[in-house]
C-alpha cells in the first residue's frame, strides 16, 4: 500500500531533521520502504511517498520523528490504476 506522508517541520526549521538524518539515517522499520520525497520551495514541508503492507510499520516510524515533525498520512493509489477502474461508457453498456 502506498502512503503520501506530508511532514510539517516544527518551527519551520528543517535543520534538526537533516542533522538526525545524517546521524541515524531514515530509521525505517523492516517492511517500510521509502520511495521518493520532495521539499516545498519555502522549506516548510516535505512530501514523501512510502510503501508498506502494514500501516503499523508507518506508525512505528512516525514515533521516532514526531518530536521534530508533524505528520499527515494519506493512503494513495497510482492514478493509472484508478483510471483503469473507470471503463469507458461504451464498455459498461456492452
């Protein structure tokens, strides 16, 4: 399952996050996979795409970072997969 993780840096300061990342790495529990991330131009938020089968792994990871980050986690699906759920009208009438 895919999750879009939206991180809001506490005090709008990414420095403590990057310091910990350099020292300890991402600290991902086994089974949680980091895919990619994007940083907002003003450095206020980070958007990460993560993957795991058990949301408990994501929660375990969040506990390690919650002193520096506020999290919003949104389960997502690739748009191509969702698009395939919606057959053209001509196919549904057949």
